[in-house]
């Protein structure tokens, strides 16, 4: 079930085949492209083409927009993982079943608001890569379903560099938590000295939490592909930017999940690490495609390589969750939640995955301590406060 705020429309049309104008036809094709039901090359061509905008659209076109939005998002969430018979926390207790079994209907109703339709109008009427119309939507004005739709739209269009440049300047995407979970390297400005992810706290309550439950498998597949593709990145600056934005997004997300006591919504981080670290890996797995010797400063080269390992570096947080869960007693409030996390950890072979992640990260820290199989850097003997050659 979906709800949308309709734009100004013409009087109802008689029954029969729905007739739409050229503008409405292009708008509907762009919408289908954004939700993955229309060829990407043709969709991007429409986005780069302007169509004369009418004063209003027909009621038939409005109905088609609402129908397409509702069905496409439901289909996406079902395929993304909502169909799975799984367990998630509800009132701090594991609840099993598919999403429509676990969650009452009124808590999983998808609601769209006016900014979605305004966005479709803007895409259809403007050459987005050359637009002079300052469209944007305030993040606080968006519903959770709006945020997910805009993230899917951003994902569909980000392959066009010109369009991406325009979109990433808008708060609708730059402050969208779903964009930062799916493609943080594109959601953040490429020249940002320090990535600033949005506040992930609202993601763990209400409909946003339901959407995250449905998307765990989808997120896992996305991050696994991203990790395996890193070995093909040849540009040092691009690698550093991607790694830093990934680290900032994941670290903030995990901190918010811990504060909300919804560690089950961070399963995709654990499962992605488990899928990537099926064997002992060296940093070359992530950085093997980098071309040339890189930046002149050794510190910058090391920082780029550390950034490439943004995902395995999150295992230290997940490991602390596991250690804490081991000491939760039977009569403690979080006992059931801790048991579920321990089951997830065991299913992913978390101890082995954490050890492999730690070993890979330590290979990039030559001054922090010895790495297995490598000689350590000798230090001063115990009690020698002023070894020879050091300043007094």
C-alpha cells in the first residue's frame, strides 16, 4: 500500500485506455529507469534531454506514477531480502518470519511525498547536466520511502559523471543515509577533506529499520562487489577518497547501531567481511591495482592503503560486540539479543574472520608491532630509558 501527494491535475478522464502527453510519457519512462525497469542508456539520454513542461498533468498519469512507485519499491524490497524467513529484533527479542509476518501492516506502509513528484518533473523538464533550476528537497521533509527512492535514483544515474556532479551537490542525496550505505564514495564530495556522513540514528527505528531489515542481503552483495572491485582501482586519490568515505560511513553506522541496540541491522558488515575474508589475504587484494609509486610522502601512501581496508577495519568493533555478548547472563535484559548476535557471529565464523582482518590491517602498520611471519623492529631493552642514539 502506498500513499502519494498528487500534483495539480486535470479533471478525471473517462474509462478506457489512458492517453498521456509527450511530457508524461517521458516522465514515466524516467521513473521506470530510476527503479530499474527501463534500459539505463535510454534512461540517461532522457535525463540529459529537456521536454516542455505543462502546467499540470492528467489524472491518468498521476495514477501511473503512483502505481509504478508502489509496485517497484515493494518488488525491490522483496527481492532485496524481505522474502527471507529470518530473525530480527523486535522489542529487544528475536522475532522470526518474513517481513510481512514480523511487522504489522501499518508499520510497513510505504508513503511517498510531494518531493518525489517534483523531482520527476525536474528530471523530465530539464537537461540535468546543464540545469539552471535550483531543485532540491530538505532532508527533514522526506519520508523513509522517499529516502530509499532517491537512493535508488542516485544509484541509477551516478554512472554519468556530469549528472553525478549535479546530484551530489544536493542535500537530498548528500545527506541521504541510504546513499551513504550503498555508495558513500559517490554521495560525498570528492574534494571533501573529511567525509561527513549523515546522522544514522533515525535508521534504527520505525519504517527505516524495517527497510534495513529487508536490505541486509542486498547490502551484503553490494559491499562484497565493491571490495572485490577495489583491486582494479589504479588512481591513488580515488582509492583514498573511497576508503575514507567508506570508513566514515561504516564507523558512524555501527556506532549508531550499538547505541540503538540494533546490532542485528549490522549483519551485512559481518557477512561481507566473512565473504571477502574466506582465506588469509594481504593488502594487495585491495591495493594491487594502484598505478605508480603514489604520493611522494610515505605517510600519504600508507594512509591511502589503510583507507582501502576500510571494511576489514570494522571487525574490531564487531569483535567488541562479541566479547560483550559472551558475558551477558541469562537474567540480563539483553540476553536474547546477545544470543542472536553470538549465533550470527558463529555462523560467519567470526573469530577466524576477525583474525584474518586483523592480520591484513597489521601488515600496513610496520611500526606498531610485529606481523606474523615477519621480523619485528628491535626496540630498547627494558629499563633502558635513554637508548644509544636517542635524544636525552
